[in-house]
C-alpha cells in the first residue's frame, strides 16, 4: 500500500510540471487577442493592417498582453500550489501511517520473540545457529534484534522455513492398517477425539481380510474416515516351511497396496501409519506436525516414530515428556514417511517380514528415525500374526504419554544430525564410566548421572541389557532404540548410557 501511495505522489508531481510547461508554451505561442475599438487587431491575411498597427499602440498592446499573461500564469500557479499542498498533506498522513505500521510490526515481532520458549529439551541443548539453504535453526518468529523490522519480515519471507508455522496447511493423512479386529473402534475413537482438524489429518482406514463385522465398525464412522478395502484376499503361494507365516505375507502385500493408494491415488506427500491395535496419545498429531519439517530437512532421517521400544515406566523419565532422540533402529508402531522414501522402497518391497526388512542396511542406508522418550502410541492387540510375541514381556508395560507437549512451538533443530551428533557424543563419553554392579547396588554412585556402562561384544551387550531391564535383541547389529550403538534409558532414577567404546564407527551385522 505504501508503494502505491509513493507512486501516486510521483505521478502527481510529474503531471504538475508537465501541465505548467504545456501551459506556458501554449500561452506564449498564441497570437495577440484583438479588442474592439483598440485598432490593434486585424483579420487573418490583412498584413497591411497588422503592419500598420505596429508602433506605439502596438507596444502598449504588447505590454498589456504581457501583464494579462502574467496574471493568468499567477492564477494557474496559485491553483497548482493548492494542489501541491494537498499532496503534501496526504503524504504526511501516509508517512505517519507507515511509521505506525513499522512500530506495530516491530512490537509484534518483539512480542513473538519474547513468547518463544528459551528451553531446549534436555539432555541435548545447544545454541542453534542458522543453517543456510535448507533449515532455519531458530523458531520461525525469531528475528535478530539488529535487523530493521522491514528487513526482518523480508528475511522471514525469503528463508526456507521448515517449522509448521511456515506452512500451516500441509496435510498429514493417517493410514490405519486394519484386518479383522473389531477393536479398531478403540483406535479410531482416540484418533478422532484428539485430531485437531479433519481437513489437515484425513483418516484413511485400509482393511484387509474382508471381515464383515470389522467393516461395519469402520463404516459406522461415516464421513469421519475414508474406508478402502484391499481387493486381493487370496492366499499367497509360499515355500512349505513358510506356510505358518502366511499372515506375514498378507500383511506385507496389504502395506504395499495401501501405501500405493495413499501416495499414488490420493496423491499425498506424506503419511503416518498406525495399525488397528494402537492407541494414540493426546499430542500424537502435534508430535508429527512439528517433526514433519525436520524429516523433510535432513536427508539422514527416513522416518519419525511415536514409539520407544524401551518405554516402560522404570526406564523412562516421566518428567521429560518433551525429550526426543535420534535412533538407528527402525521402531515402527506409529511412524511417518515421505513419498520420496516410498518411491525408493516400493519397487523392492518384500513379500513378508517388511519391518525386519526395513532394518537391513541395504534399506536403512545409515539413515535414522526420531523417537520420543515417552511413547505416543501403545498397543492393545495381544492376539495377531505374532501370537503375542513380546507382548506379555514388554509391550503391555509401555507407558503412553498423557501430557500435551506443544512441540510446534519448540525449536527442534537440535535433532538435525550435525548438531545432534556433536552434543550426543560429548554427553555420552564425558559421562562417568561405571560397572554394572555399581548401578545395581548404587551405594557408591552420587547424583542422577548420566553414567556409562561400556560393552565390547554382542554377548556383553546382551548380558548387560538383560540385567538392566532393556530389550536385548539386535536387528542387523542395531540394538533397539540405539543410536551410534548407544542405548539411553533410566535405571533406578539415573540416566544410563549402554555404549560401545569411544570411536564407534559402524554396526556389525554379524551380531544379529
């Protein structure tokens, strides 16, 4: 608006100069005006009379004409002066409005900066400088105090900001993988209860198995969900020794079909996958919306998961619901991926055991996932193709977060690899190294830690993990929740790192 008003002022000044120039040219270039009875005028072509009229009388007429012209010019100048005064008065008003707008903008930016949380989730704190090209490390509303308000606004507009505030309307669909559990109602009830927007979080329920009662339960939600059905329900030809794994083959086939529907039929760019036996936390949607920009920004990430494999009460810090970690272990159980990843995986998608396949180095390619300290999903489905494997021993004890964490208002850029690794390695290997017996008895330990227990082989890892209560299995050499070989958890209220020797470089797949 200010630019348009400035243009109008320039236009007015130009028209003023041009008008006066044309007026003067016109007045000076026209012939003298005759007056009856003066004898100073003549009709056109009467050269003799025109010439005869020159002399003293002509000089007098010329003087009168000059006076008259001066008077006319004075009148026009007076009019133009009034016009210029009006323009100047309007210009002053516009200038005041512009200054007010600047002050309001500066005040708003300052207020927004002051409202930004100053705390970076422990234990990974850092100053978060701005990275060029791909990610702005500070909250979107952050403006350097030295910037002029207009420069600050321009900087925000021109920077590729990857927080939810920069693009609040991006859609994150939820894909519910269902089969023959009528208890899918528990899953859908929570999703609909906590979902802040049906438009931004469409729920797509993909059903396999053709189970009529489950289909009726899903259909009862009407337009609140989109119900799609796997068309291929026949058995899959497998090797005789794999007949007992027929269910795993069908699940893998269903995943492939359902993800193709989401990305290639519904044309979404991302998706969060949950199975029909998962219950979600109140900040489930907030969690994924805040981490979507991180996933897009960092090519060393390939998923965001709501699950902590070691998320039992005794192993987590219940006061740190905001804590987030990188992990090299693919967690699943409520996870987000991008279409670009599906385009990579779909051509080689496995016929069975898709989750363990995802954990192979050929698929993972040294990429990591984000996972929380406290899970944003729990599973209530003991019965399934896995016949309750791990459920009674581990899964039933996983704690579901109940505290709403406003992740979208936090600076989560500490999760980007370069920043995270520097702080994580420093924290792990500067912690006090102790023996497992010290942790178990605790008599000689002072303070909440962190403490480090070092393992050097597959067997030592499994022994220590079992004694400390964390899951001891490895997939392609990667321990559950592990990052750079380190498993972080709480033991009797103390932060513990079960870690390989300093200088770790890669996983040993023979440890599987």
